[in-house]
């Protein structure tokens, strides 16, 4: 698959017998930032979940290649070990498991190595400072009682600690105020500086893109990528919306 970190070929996906994605093709190179824009309900989150291997999403045709390996049939845990990361639109609450212990377990599973508690806490505190998170959140149950903004920060905290080679951020800016978007954006920039990973940012808004250098922009309508271009596509959507792309499929 050459220099591409991720290659998606003719990906067709069903959810409960209904076809949601129709022959999607996508390539992402190492260190690149890609944006997937489109109206609500058009299949953007389906693509993110399928890339991570969520078993609810059934691949009926096509292939997913990551780091030169066909991972179409690989389970979620193996994809995560290889360096795939997905932040969720609506992060789950996990009573009885602290944010700190959850992240430490995830890091150890990814690396296959035990991490000394002192070293882990030191790295965690540094990452929390970037996100302006109160250190006490580390010892609270994962997302339980967190505000929407704190849940999104907790997702980016996981991103900083896990250092994936490809991070898929699904509606990370959804429901955030301007200050929270700035903080989350700072966390994403810190991730890029720290490990130079690639990004696929899935959104129907563009607030979170203002401080990022975008390599490619993709427009998805009704389960198909109907247009791919550079960062100027973001400006076009801000100005004109998705109307003409929706009409082209009508």
C-alpha cells in the first residue's frame, strides 16, 4: 500500500441489514490531517466505527489496510494495538473504573509493557495540564458526572497518553463552548507535536479546524464520498453549505 498509513478500498457497510456506506475509498498518509465533512446522518460515524472494527458494522465488500496490513477482519483490540484510536461522539460512563486506571490499562495493553505508577502519573499530570483538567478527575470514575466538555477532554487525554499513529476524532467539538474548543484543539496540537500521528477529523462543523493544518478534505453525502480536495473545501462548506453535493445525488 506504498506510503499510505491507511487505505480504504471500495468499503461497503451494512448496519442491521441496511447498507449505510456505498463503496467508500480513502487514503491517509503518515502525519497527514484529513477532514470528513457532511450533513448529519450521512454515514460519517459509521465509517469511524467500521475503521475501528465495531462488530455492529458489517463489511459486505471492500478492504481496510493499515500499516500495510489488511485489517478488515481484525478485532477492535488488535487494531488498537496497531495504533488506531477513535474518540466517540458520546463517551460512555464506566462506574467503578477510574479515568487514571482505565488509561494506564489501555497504555499497557497497547505497548505490552507494565508502566511504573510514578512514571505514569507524571505523564498523566503533564497531559492534564495541557487540557487544563483538574488533577482530581484522574481518580474519578470514567466520565461519571463529567460535563460534556470534561468528557471530550478525557477523550483527548487518552489520545495524548496512547500516542496512536492514526486518531479518528468523531464530532469532538460537538456541544463545546468556544473556550473548550480551544483547549481541545491545544490537546490535538500537542498530540501532533508529541508523536506526529495522523488525524481523521469527522465533523459537520468546522470550529475545531481553525488552528489545524488540513491536508485533505472529504465531503460525504448519503454514504458516499462525493468530493475530495484541499483545505479550501472547508471554506467552501462554511460559505455555501452541503446543498450542491446533496443535489448531485438526488
